[in-house]
């Protein structure tokens, strides 16, 4: 029985603990009861989970399903896909609105895995901002930030923002994210200097199309967050 082993110790100690538990789990005839609030560790180590609430069993099942139920208490799915914000005179730069559109150009925060989608961001720069960019961060439901992009990526440089109103359209390609629920975080910032504005917890849902052969590989459950298909080339050499 292991109770919150990762709550103490430095990173090396925690890594050793995880490694040891994984080793013991794979040995025949051993059972580990791992008690923790660390969702990443639970998902890495456990095949099945028990969710306790006020001392009572609320749910028993596959780890992914139980973790989703636990996290869903704090973050609910939302069909909202338009977010608008009142101007704040105290902000030097500010996001005014965020819209999410599917491949048919319809407002929607529920996207099929095999369709591209767009995020439209309107923002206002009230004073010239040196070396400033817009960032978008992708978060899983267990608050793992697994991808970041900025509007300066194509320029490969951090550019300045001049006074004015702007509209930025970001296109997300198909097969970018695996099916699941995610949360987006937007900022206007000068890296290492100041965050001028920040919008958190914009929900997005990626849906399966029930056509991807990878679903059959993993019994309907995709592994990880990124769905991009890479190019594999294999040749017989003898």
C-alpha cells in the first residue's frame, strides 16, 4: 500500500519511487494499492482505479474513465465557442474576443479529428509593445501543458506590436489532437518581461470519426495528446 509517495522528496527520489513501483507491478503475483492525487502518476501506473468521495466509493473502473470523472468535477464540458471581453483601461494590451470555427466555418468548440479548425483572436494594443507576441497553450484535462505556439513562430523572431486593433486567424490542421477534451490558454506577453493579458480555460473537444485504424490498435482509446501522422518509409535491404 503506497500513500502519496510522490508528495515528498526531490525529483530524483520521486523518479526512483515511480521506477520501483513499475518494476514491482510487472512482477508476478504482486498488487499495489497506490493512493494519490497525482493524475499523471496514476495514469502511468494504474490500469484500474477507485474514486473515493467523502469516504465512500463513487466509481470503480478503467483508469482513464475514473480520472475523467474526477477531473470533470472541476472542469465541465462547454459548447460555448465565442468569448468576448470588455475593455479594461488599465491594460496596455488586451484580448477582445476569441472565436472557434470548424471546417465548415461554423462556430463550434466540438471538432472532428479529421477536420481542420480555426481560432479567430481580436485584440487591441493601446501602447507600443516591444518584442511582444500572442501565445496559445494547449492543456489536457489534468492540467498538463503539452503544446505552445505563438504568432511570431513563422517569422522566427519576436516582433514589436504597434498601437491598433488586430485580428489574427490561427488554423489548426486536421489530425493534430487525439480525441478528448482540452483547454486553451491565450496570452499577450513580452517574454520574461510582462504578461499584458491572459485568458484561461477555453474548452475544446476533439471527436472521433470512427474511421481511424489507430482506434482499433488501442481498442478505441488513443494514446497521448498529439494525433499527427508521421511519414514512415521502410525498404527491404536484403
